[in-house]
């Protein structure tokens, strides 16, 4: 759910950052009327994100044509031809690295996310993302996470209330913090409370929290929290979740599991942009 | 070598992206005059990058004080206290995530880079970075790579000439491409040629390239290329370099080894920002 | 809950818009070292909003000092001295109109809002705002509304789901629309459904909406909707609410009443910035 | 007389402000290929301003078509169909509120302005606007005022000289102030002097002012000022002018009457954007 | 009469343009704690403009101190020491070229302007500038022209009406063009008409123009135009005015002479920024 | 080698600067549907630069058509018709001055550059530009210089190392400065050292500089420097080079001669935009 306006602005500044005054090599070496055709090839198994952005980048060089065989969210096998781009050689070569930088990073996020999601298949738990994103890329990274199968946690600090340990300790009690939040929060926004202990979970339930974050609890305590809540509010497990541990957490019965790693530490996937040779 | 102007602009847009209209939770829950103190703790072994940016972010909330015990480029052990931040609680909590997002990502790059650098210690090879960076973060990521021990390849498309296979095929020959580039390139900028074969290496040497990129060559061919060049121009090994293979490549005698992974796929390092409890 | 970053940017562009290349009159007529002192006087009864922005505008001309006797949210009587500003005459005169334009407009909103709020005192209904704001001023206007005693509805299109008649008719049914929204909405965001009829209210309740908007219903139907809901979800009355009709609506038992007029049609209040004459 | 460049920039930032990362509701609920058609209906008598901006906003979503039956400046009766918009449903719903926010506000200004203008019909007086506009909307609001029948006073501080009481008191005398202004003012810009008394009017006439502002004078004094000037320079009446008092002021014989209220306090007019139902 | 806001923005973008990611040489070669002191020396006779901007650029690197012995508008002799700058060496060297680029260009304009002004000393004619300025530098260049002794013509297209030959031919007649302009022009803005012939001058006088531009007329015709006007409105001579011809034009009795060359073709003056050597 | 993105942004801000809220004269005087046709005529001998930018400016007013008979880099004779522009009269007249301001300035640079280049024809010396450009216009001015026959020196501070006297004195010695620079410079960037004496030239050669700048040396010393270098590295002559002295400098055998004057002091060339009269 990213608006075209957001995407256009990101593309503009990414191109400006990479190109500077101009693409020195292509301007000097390639004739103005030379044309090129490039094929977009998957070099590993990928859940795709960013292909529409990549296509948009090429189309900005107005005479380029882009034909895609896949779309964002698709699962693509290593070796698959994903699409072709054709147009003036100078323009294509000037923007190809920027297009790939978006595509490889965002597909990396979608792919890693899908791997976490697969681990918890069949449980009631849903994977969610965090605000641990790279500066400037929040909208795109959260979109990539959702293409990989995650739901989004809040987008920024103004569209959700999450009362953390620091808030509670400054404020005095969970009850008081929730009461203050409730009196002023926009009416379509929920209030979540971070809890370290079962006692805090009880306090948060009583205070009327809309959702509870179980911070770094062990599986046993999570199960007890699930029992305590009895389905009254959704529970989120958070803190140091890894591929090896996520299944056990899901089986404790929580509703959501948040993983910072999917946006903060996803390795780029390998996608090639190769010259098409005409025989 | 990042100018303060560049950093300020990145900080502004990162804060705007994360805060939106305001930090809903802190504004509602925390009294305007409450103060907080946070400690910056390393939770794993880290080569530090971004600590000066993090400090600058906190200082923008003007009444915050920041005391650092470490500086960018330092090697920090897991468990080390890196510094303290104190100031108005609302302001601190509004910016802490953004500060950590920069710090964890950039230190991730410096740390991963340093691991590659260690692998090739004692050889003549120097690690270098690429243009495979995340959109908007080029300057910071290249700086982080250099803090981790790498040298920089070109910063963008206007400050270096790299004639790749696509340029060569459109242009017709390496000789012609180098000649065209030489006639118009800014006088302090070098010309590098990407070569897939030893025949191309010879062609590039003859054409007067300032530097040669050996693309995806095996160790044997790299050794031959080193012999061919005989020290006339620096040679760069590139393409799919990994932790397991980098040492062998270095030992083939090349001058530079470029690794996209250090900027494109570095996992965030674990750094905590913990409330200081006064007893 | 407006972040200083948002305010600074608005001030900069407002000053640029009004000043252009420079304040022709003051530069030509007033000596560079002349000083002035101005008093901020309320000329009618006001609920104050924007006084901190006004102060910030004067302080940007760095040698100005501002002393305020009141703060945002205060009720101020006609004739009250609200504060004083002193500094270089050229700088003061260049920015005074911009400071007043913010202050008079925002206080107009807070004052009108408080009048609606007074009308529904003693009922369970809470006044809320809408997205009917003036382009560019959303954050400030919503803040002014809350200073006048309203709560905020969603801030923009990405932080709340409001399924309107157009969405329902395109989608086919309320049930399907809510189901689709539920599957992808960020986890701290609520889903509201706009209903024209009691049949739709039942449908929305069944579909699991988090909140229901009663669109242009008469008092009788609103009372029935309140009975139908039985407190399960909050109900919002909306559509053409005016000072003369709001009390009756509140007494129908709804939880929220939204009024576009408070942000879209609030007349500016009269505040003077008068030269202080020294005797 | 607003340049397209100015309008485009305002539209972009208004859309960004309202949409944020994306239109959550439409993206989740409405299929990507659904289409919608909306009719723009006047719900009260209106002097139209902003309809071309609204059309431009819809056209930015490139596949939208807009058919208008009216144009800016037209007088439209309650109930009139003003035009139709058709296109992809997601895009239409994402921008409709922003389009209406411009249109309702600007038409509110044009409509209120026209009411003041009607009051002084048949006199020599011409209604003019002021710098009392809402931050960021100066160009559009002044244009709307002129569509309502007013002339513009200066656009900003650099395109007209208005010597006010504060300037005079700091400078020492009207004569000196006008002399200083005359020596440096751009050659196509006029010099106006604000006068509180008839003595000041005489002083300003003698000093060679190009225009005189009569500040808060009663009708009797205004008539005397008109006599004093004898048509040598235009006279502007200013200060607290209201619908009930403007006729008497006009009949005192002044050339211009300025009213801040037309831009600062115009209520939005009621315009609907209703789904077109196909039978 | 340039507002600080305008200047700050120009400085920021000029520094960003010249520095890019950082000052490579200084960062690599100069220790972080090294200090430097530079002296600003005039190397030819100069009318100074831009010295306050230069000082502001150095002060942005906050630890720099700037001591000026001269100010904008001063006439400075070749060899004069104009001021000193001291601070961190890296910061000073990073911004010195940008500071000089502003200073040498703007002082070039003020100096050339003053030479034209001297040529017409003792006549009634006043030198004025035009819109022939370099893109982005309009405000600064017009300010520099006024420091050199010129008055400003309009600042841009929205603050003055100049009806040129193209307007007249499209519109049909001078009379009609002036009438249309008069009906809608902001009330503090004058209307000037460009005339090629004496017949047009008569037409423009009759139509009530506020000022008349004599386009490329010979001295004889200018004298006749002066007689025709008889002092009713100011006359501006324009078109290909050069140092050798300006005196004769002034002696024809016109009020203003406009010269595009002073902003469009002024050579930079020679100003040095030399290291201060301590003995 | 200027990227379209760079050009678009410059055009936008130049138009905004000149137009402000709108073109007052054309909006008032010219009917909305009037059309105009303008011819672009060379009024002196010109080496053309900026004609593609001028065309782009006209095309932004979308209904304008532009037909060019010449292209950037062409030598055009006085009197030549260079092209025609046709479209809506209001739009054409609003942008013509901005288009000419770019075109006359940039062609001025290309033309002056070509005159210096002609002076050194037949020698080995190549003319190069400097960072002495006008703030905001660096990319365009350097491109214009290259159209006039010059090569570019570095584009900004981050794409070339030039160790100047200040760097050397702070650093201690040329040897140390070069060593430090070598250890951290991006691998495609060269290191140049500024030398005042032959002793320094020897030092720089020994230190391994990639290029040497001979600062203000007389012809005799330059010849000795050429002999010393023996072709090992390129030599650049710099400092106060003028039309009368450049040939002698070139004949001393240097490789490059840099002239700040070509970008900093080029007078605008005379190009007319004249109405096409239909008979």
C-alpha cells in the first residue's frame, strides 16, 4: 500500500545520489543513438519485491520499454527470466544499478520474511514487522515485508501507541499510562503495552490495553500469558526471535511475533541484469 | 570523509520519516518535564560506525547531553558501555529508534568489512567497496566500509570511469572505448576496464587503461593476469567473492578485491539503549 | 503532539512565502540598529493555540526575546496582555504578520472547537475532528482542535481504516470489505465502517468492525443504532453537524461526534500586536 | 494569475500530507482494477474558485478523466452538477478529500468576497485583500479573492511599500520615511503610508506618497481625507470592516477598502463528490 | 534588502554542490585538530558585495571566527586587507572556494555597476538593473547592483507590469493593453509600457501608463520623448547600452537607464584568501 | 555529460525564481487562447551551449513546439536563425527570459572557452576548467566549458585530490601529504600536488603524485618543470592566465592550462528571441 508519490520521490533521490552530474562512462563511450536490451534473471529462489519500482525507474528514461513476466509478491525460481528492458543504451546503463539496488534489497526482505512465515505455518501466530528499518526506506521495507507474508506493526510514532518499559517507569504505573493514552489517542488507534512479567500482563489487561507485547519472555511464561489473557486481547511475542526459535514461540499460542531482523538484516538476493545477445 | 551538511540532511529526513506528526506515546504518557538517562551498550563484538551520527541525533533535541567513551572506527567488545545520553524524556524516546537504526546498520557494515579485511591480512590485496549500496545511504555506507578497513571504489557515476562488458559490446572494442573515455574524462579521474578473459586484459593494457577489473575469473586466470600486467596497472578482482574464497583470491596477487556484500548484505549488530536506573 | 521538526519546516516556508527577497519597507525605512517592543493583546475571548509557534517565529530572528504570560490551551479574556516581544525592529516587523497568521487561525480553531465541546458537556459524547483541513496545515489544525477539547480522528489515510459507501459499493458488501481490511491492516489500527441505515449497522457489527460511523442519521435512528450496538463498539455521528443540532445528537447516546467545520470554517480570532510605548 | 509551477508544488505537498505511505482503506478493500465515477455537485450558491486545481489533482492519477461544466469565477447555483470524474477507484478515492479541501476553501473565499463586493456596488470603492492569509496558501487565496471580485494588495513584503505606524515612529516622521523609501524602492513599486489622523494624511500627501491607508477612521474623517486628497492619490480604508459597515465606508468616497476577513475567516462552502450510480 | 532565510538556503545548496560527500583532500591530509588562519585581500579596486555572505559561510563551520574591516557597499583599494578568518583547518578549506565564488562574482557586479553610475554622474538619470540575471542568483545579484549604485527594476514577473511589443501586438493596441492591466493589477504595482516610436510614446501617455520604456531609440528621439512626456511619467532608456554610449543617453534627459550587462556580464574581481603566516 | 534529472531541477527553480506567483503582465493583457511564434536569432558569432536546456524550458509548457536548426557545441554565425518556438502566448512569454538567461550565459562560456582553445592550437597543451563557477550552476558551466573545447578538472571536492599550499604547510611536507592521501583515496581518483617552486616539483615527483600543478610559475620555470618531469606525470599550469599570455605558457610544454575566467567571467552572448510576423 505505497502511494506512487512516495515511490517517485525515493526514485528521484536515489538516481540523483548515484548519478551525480552524469554517467561519465556511458556519456563518453556510448554513442547517443545506441540501443540496448537487458534481461532480468533470478539467480536464486526469490519472493519478489521491488520489481514494479525497478520497472518505474527504467520507464522514467522515457523511451525505455519494460516487459515483466512476474509481479511483486510472486515466488520466482532460480534461473527464471523475470522480464526485459529495452531502450537507449546510455539511459539504461545509467539507471540499472539503482534499479537493482532497490530490487535486490526489497526482494531480500520479502524472501527472508517468507522463510520466517513458513516456519510458523499452521499455528495461530502471524509474523509482524517493527520500526527497525533503514533510514529513508521505511515505506518500501514494510511493503516488502507484507509481500513476504508479514503484517505491519505501526508505520511510525504517530499511528500507534506502544507503551514501553521506559514510559512505564517515568509514568509510574501501567494503569496510569494507559489511562493517559486513552484520553488523548486518535480514535482509530490502538494502545499496546510492553510487559516483562506476568504481573505486568495482568496489570495491562486490567488497565484496558488493546494489545500486549510480551518482551523477551520464555515459552513457559508466554503460555501463561496466553492463558491469562484468555483471548481478550491479542498478544505479541518480541525480542531476539530467530529462525531456530520462532516455531516454539508460535506454539506457545501468541497472536503475533515481531522480528526486527526481516527488515534490518536481510541479505540482498542475487538478481542479474544481463545483456541480451541477438544472434 | 562525510561533510556535516550531508549528515544533517539525512538525519532530518530520517527523523521526519519515523516521527510523522509527533511521538504519540511519549506526548500522551510522559510529563513534559520528565527526564531520562540512557546507556549505549554493545551486545556483541563490534567495529563501530555511526556513533557520531547517533550523538548528533540526540544533540538536535537541544537539551540532551551525550558522553561518548568510544569513537567511530573503534573495536568494541560485547558488554562494553559505549556512552550515555541524558535529557528530556519525551525528546530522547522520540529519537532513540532512529539513532539506533543508523548505528546498528552502519556498525554492521564496518564489522562485516573488518572480517573480510582480516581474511586477507598479510597479502598485498586491499578490500574495496562497490556501488551496491542502499538507496539514500551511499555516503554513510561507504564511510562505514572505510572505518571497517576497506578503501572506496568510485562514489557515484560521475567520479570514475568503469568500462563494462555492455559498454565494450556497444562500442565495438576496448581500444576504442578507452580512447573515447581518455579524450573527455576529467583530468583527475582514472579509467578502469572490466575484463572477462586474459585476451581482454592484454587489450586493456595496450589501450592504456589505468586499472583493470578481473570479472569472475578463477584463481589460475587471475595469477596469469597478474603476470601479464607485471605491475603496470592495479588489478581488481570482482564477482561473487565470499568469506570462504577471498583469501585464495588475494593470494593470486591482485591489488584490490571488491565485495558488494559488505554494504548490501551486512546484518545489523546488536546495540542496546538501556534506561539507567539510579539507586 | 506536534514534533518540533514539523513546526520548523512550516515556519520556514511560511516566512519565505511572505517575505520573498526581503521586507522592502523595513529595510528601506528603518535603521539597522533600531529596536522595537511589541505587546500581544487578546481582543476577544479566546482558547489559545499557536502561541508557542508564534514565539518560535520571533526567536528565529535570534536577538528577539519573547516573554509569554499564557500558554497553548489557556482560556484568555478579551483585553488580556498575553506576552511581549522585543528585539531589532527590522526583524520584528518582517515576521509579525506571519506569527499572527498562525496564531489567529489556530486560536480560531481552538476557540470554535471549545464552543462545540461546551454544547455537549455532561453527555457521553466526545467531539472529534476530520480530514477536512486546509492543505499544508493538517498537523497544526488537528493540534489546535485538541487544545479546544476535541479528540483526533485519523491523521491521514495511512493510520486508520474508514470504509465508506463508495468502498462498500465497489467491494460488494460490508462483510467482505471488513474481512479484506482485517487481513492486512497494521495491527495497532482500527477499522471503522460508515453506515447509512440500521441494516448496515447490524451488518457492520456482525462483520466485526471496531467502530461505526452513522452518516447523516436522524436522532431517532441514532438512538436505535445505540441500542443495537449495546456498547459493543463506539459509534460516531457525522454529517452536517451544527452548533444548533449538536446537543440533540449527543443526547442520542453516541460516543463521538465529528465536525468538519471546526477546522474548515473557523473564523480567525482578533489578536493585536501593538507597539509598546515607553514614557 | 497563478503559474502552474506554483500549483503543482502545492498539490504535491497536500497529497503527501493526506496520503502518507498510502491509502490504507482503498488498497486493502478495493480491487486494483475497479473503476469509479464521481459527480461534483454544488450544495449551496457558490462563486467558484479552485475547480481547475481540483481537476488537476484528479488528472495526476493519470488514467482519470475530468469533465467540467463550469470554470473558476463562475456563479453556481445550489444543486448544480459541476462536472464528473472517472477513473480507477483506488486513485480517485485516495485524492478526493484533498481535491475537495482546496475547492471548498477557495470557493468559500470567492463567495464571501463576492458578497462584500455586492454591498459596495455602484460606489467608486473597490474591495482589496490583505496579507492576512493562511500560511502556505497565499497565492491561491489571493487568486480566489480576485475571482470573487476583489483586487489584490501587495503579494508579499518585497513587492510593495506600506509604511505603518511602527515604521513612522521608529523613523521619526512620515516625510523622512517616504524620502528614504523613494530613494531605494524598485521603480515599478508604489509607496503607501498608513495614517491615523487627518494631520498625517496631509503630511503623507506632502511627502509624495503614492497611496494612503486610512486606518480605523470614522466615516466623517474619511470624507475629510477624501476632500483633502482631492483625487491626487488613491485612498484605502482599512480596519475592522464588516458586512454591515462596508457600504457606509464606500460612500465616504474612498478608492479602496481592504478586508482581512475574506481570506482569513471565510467558511468553506458545501460541495459534494457523489458516486454516480449506473442504472 | 535580502532576507537571511534566502541567503541561508543559497549557501546550503552552494556548499552541497561543491563539497558533495566531503572534502576528500582535507579529510585525508589534514589532522582533525589542525587550525588555520586566512586573510582576505583585495587584489584590485573593488566595490564590495557579498562579504557578509562570505562571513556567514565561514561561521556555519561553527568554530570559525570572522573579523571584517569592511562591509558590503564599501569601496576597497587594491592591496587592502579586508578581514581575517580563523578556525579548524579542515572546515576552512572545505568552504573557502564557495565563499570566494559568491564574493568575487557579487563584487564584480557592484564594481561594474559603479563604473556605469560614475559615467552618468551629474545627470538626472539613474541606473537600473533588469531580469537578465543568472538562474538562482537573482536576489543576490540585484542586491549587488544596488550596492554598486543602481536602483532595481522589478524583481520578478509578479511584482511589476511591463507591457512589451509582443504583448501589444497580441493585444491589439497600447490603450487596450493598459486598460486591461489597470483593471487587475495589484494596487501598489505600476504599469510600464515599452515604446519603439514617438507615436507609441504618445499612445502610452494617453493610455495612462505609469512609466515608459524607450526601446533602442536614438538620442534625438529620446530627447523628443522627454519633451512629449513633459515630466508626467518617468522615462526609461533601454537596449544595448554600453560604457561608451551611456553618458549621451543620460544627457537626453531620461529618468532611468537599464543595463543588462551589469548582472549578466560582470567579470569576477580578484580577491585572495591567503594563509596567515605566524612568525 | 549532464543527467536530465540535474537539468530538470535547475529549470524548475529558475522558473520559480523568475515567475513567482505568476506572470502578471501576460495574465492580465493577453487572452488565454492567443498564440505566439518566436525565432531564436544569433546576433554575434557564438559557440552554442544551453540550446537543449532552452528547448526543454519551452517544452515544459506542454503545448509549445520547438524546432531547432542547431545543437549544443555548434559554431553559429551572427545573423543565423537557430530555431523557432510556437505555442500559447502566455506560456511562451512567461518563460522566455529564463530560457535566454541560461542560453546567453552558457553560450558565453562556450564561446570564451573556444577563444582560449584557439590560442593554443597546435601545442600539446589542453585547456581545463576550475571550481571557480557560479553557485548552483557548476554542472552546466562545466558542460559549457567542454562544449567550448576544454576538458574538466574535478567536479567537486569529493572526486579529486588537489593538495595545495595550505594543505602542505599544515601537513608538514609534500611527501607526507601524498602518502596520507594515497592510503585513503578512492581507487579511481588521482592525486595532484600544487607546487610553487622547482624544488617542490621534485618533491612531488618523488612522492608519487599523479599530476602536478605549477602555480604562477614563469615560462622559464615551467620549461624546467617539464624537463624535470620528463613525461612521468602530466603538468598543469595555473594562475592568472589570460588571452595574451596563454600561448607562451602552452609553448613551455605543459599538458594542461587551467583558466578560472572561462566560467567566472564570461560575458553573455547576444541572442534574440523575436516575434515571427506572418504576412
